C-alpha cells in the first residue's frame, strides 16, 4: 500500500473532514487532548496551523480518497509527528504507509508522543523505525534519528 498512499497539504477546504476525524471517539480516546472540539475551536486551530511555518499538516490519500492526516511540528531540535486515520479506513496498514512517507521527507530527530494502551500507534511508530525512549507524565516517547 505504501506506493499508493500520497500526502497533500491540507487546506481550509478540509476543515469539516478534519474535524470529523478529530472528534471520532477512538481518536479522542488516544489523543493528548481528549475533549470534543467545537467547530469554532477547530476553525481557529486549522487557520493557525495552516499559517504556522513550523507546522505542516497533510491529508493522506489512498486510491484518490482522503484516508487520514499526518502532522509535523518542527523546531531546531526535532520534528514532532502525529497522525489520525479515518475510522472507516483503520486496520488496513494505511497509518504505517502515511507515517513512513512523512518520515521519508524529514531529517534529524523525530519524536512521536503516544498514550499507553494505544497499541495501534505503537505498532505504527515501531514500523516507521521509531523506538521507545521513556514515559514522562503519562506519555510514551518514541524517537528516530535520521542517518547523517
């Protein structure tokens, strides 16, 4: 599936889809912020995200259909990544393909913050080459350092 997954930059036209994915019960259960997000909150967040030069927000597509999102927040020290797969697209290996594709575009230290019990995301991180480093304040940290 990896070859068929592509990433495109998110736009304001993706707002409704992104909000739906973000407020999915399973997504919220494994999010660092598990609260339901209002449309107004989401629109403000999305506009700020799209205008933030340190953040890249992508829509992942498979067979020309949106299937999830990946995000990278970059600083001088590292890239923090996160991902969400649409509920109806889970269990098909898409998250692994999405994250691998994102990592192929990054250099340096890459970090994923994962809540304990989120077995699917742990498997995705490990598949992408990230390794468990530690747990701090109830968050598991997985890291990868690109060669060079």
